[in-house]
C-alpha cells in the first residue's frame, strides 16, 4: 500500500498534461463539426473514461474540470461565456462532472486492489520459498545467523537481525548500513516494534504464548505491512524448533550418561564381591590360628571387620545400581522398624567409635515395608551424616510417632545446607558445594534414600529443628498399617 501513497509528482503532471491536450484536441474537432451539447458531452465522457484508466485520481479530476469548462464555453448557451441560462444545462454539467469523478474513483480503486492482490500473491510465494528453505535447515543451524540467509536472499533485504532472549544471542545476516542491531535490541527491551520509513528499518517483537521471547529487525524490507508479520512468525517457528531440539538432545545425553553410570556401578560392585569374599574367609581363618600373638590377632580381626564393612558397602552399591534402573520392587511385609534401624546403627557404631545414638520415643514401631530396602535407606542417611557432620560429634537417630506414620529422624551437627541447595540435594548425582570440598561421593545417597521412601509409601525430606541452626535433620516417614492405627490411637 505504501507504493500507491508515493506516486511521483512528475507522473501526475505527465498524465494531466496529456489529458488536457486530449481535451483541447477533442474540443477543436467537436466544435468544427458543430456537434450538439449531448453529442459533445458523450465524447468528453469517453475521454474521461480513458483518462481514468491511468489510475491517476488527481490528473483525472483536472481533466474532468477542464472538460466541463470547455463544454460550458463552446456548447452551452450563451456561447463563448461561462454563464449558463438554463437550469437543465447546469444540472447536466454537474452530472457530467460527478460521473467523471465517480468513474475515475472506481477505476482507481480497482487498479489498487488488483495491484495489491498481485503483490500479496508474490509475497505469499516468497514466504513459501523461505519456509521451504528453513525446513531444509538442520534444527541446530543458528550459528552466525545462517538461518536468516533465506530471509535476506528471497526478499532482497540489505540485512536482517534476530535477538533470541532464551539464549541471549543476537544473529544478523547481510550488511546493515544503519543501527539495526541496536534498534532490534531496543524493540525487545521496550516490548514494541517500530517502522522508520526514511531509513527503511522495521522492527517487530517476537512473542510465544503471550510471552516476549525476542525481536526481529529488517533493513530494506518493502511492503512492511504485508510481510513483516509473516517473516517474524517464520523466525519464531525456527527458534522454537531449535530450542526443542536442543532440549531433547540434552535430555537424551543425560539419560544415556546416567545409564552408563548405573551400568558401571553395577559392574564394579559385582567385580568386588569375589575378592572381598576371599579376603574375608582368609582373615577369619587367620584369626582362628592359635599361634598368633595378640597384636597379630588384633590385626586379623581388623582386616576381617573392614572386609565385612567393604562387603556391605558393595552390596549397597549393587542395590543402588539396580534401584536406579527400577529393577527392584519392594517386598512389603509387616515388620518392626526399630530392630532393623538399631542393627544398622550398631554396624556404623563399630566403625565410628559409637558416634550414633538411637532414641525410641514411641511404643509401636511396626510398619509395612521391605526390610532390606529400609536398611539400605537408613544406611544412606547414616553414611551421609557421618561424612558431612563435625568429626567426633554425636549423630542422633530417633524414632517417633507422627500422625499416621512413623518418623525416623537423623540429626547431625555441622555445616548447614544453604537455602539454594535444599531443593536440589535429592536430585540424582547432585553434590552440594560444601560436600565437594569435605568428602568424596557420587551424589546418589539421598536420591536413592528418597526413592526407597517413596517406594515404601512414605517420603524423605529435610526437617527443621527449632533453635538448632547448625543441625541438619533428615526425616524418613513410613506409613503405619491401617489395621494398627486404631490400636495405636487407643494407647495414645
């Protein structure tokens, strides 16, 4: 539409001059032939129709006024004057002028709509070509703004620029002669685009689902009203496609890496089992030899104890690897949680010089659970507490009644967990900043413990102890069987 608003001045002058000469020539011919007013009016009307085919409204109006003046001067009584005696002649002249204006206007509108339809058809074909070229691109073809080349080439742009807010990257294709990059960034910041007709720069804001995700700028784009919006939509489609591809690639890579980790852990654990069993058997046999002196016997007992502990760790590693692959299903049965928990704590007390204190604050501790999985979950919590608590400090393991569940709390003193890490510590392979500096680990302990708790119908989360700002408390909850809830409530 902008093309029709900028019709050249000289084109209007040319059509006006040509039409005026035609009126003069027609006047000379019709006057020499002594045609009547009606016949002369018909000839002038045909001339106006031909003039209106040019689509020049201004020149057509000039020719129409000149034709009315000639009719009045040469064919309306009194002749050779611009006075009109008969009201009918006045009406006829006005009708002639009005008819000429209406015809000119209708023909001009028809030509404009025809030209607009042609331009829309051409732009639609160009947009189709751009869409085909972009679909042929690789999903990750964003480097250097290569995906913008179809925009520039098909539409003959000087330059095109896109700001991708998701990646905070600016892509540009072509040679920008104006500050296209700056204006594109400003469009994103202010949330609105603008058109600069003089410098031929158009910017548009890119939105997805009502959310601003970037901006696009064009330099040298013709017919901005018709093409800027569709081109921006094509850019949005490509950016969303690349984002989805990148997200899927990362997810696939993460899943593959985690699968490899689980397989390696499982393989290593199985490889350790055989030599550990041999060491344990040899240490036991060596300890039974009567000729050993007390120092050597103590050393044999230490080897046997540490080999047994390493065997238990290997068993935990195997169970952890299988649990990650969801190969192990809980074998639910009614068990007394206290003996399982206290036995697990006693095993850790042997290697930690009695740091773990077990407190039972309720009478009923029966739950529906898998005995081995519960032992593994408590072991993970105790192992985590021993690693990250203050050396030599007491670790308290308490069992309490909480509504319709049994709560097992593991309290240790040491570095508190930062607020920003509390929502991440149960993620697979995540290790906090303090943990990386103080102890080795795989980042699987809390993840596995929570997974076991959920499989047993309970949960594992951080608990807050009032006034204990330096204490870290993990709470493992297990549901009480429905058949036991009424008995417990009666006793309480």
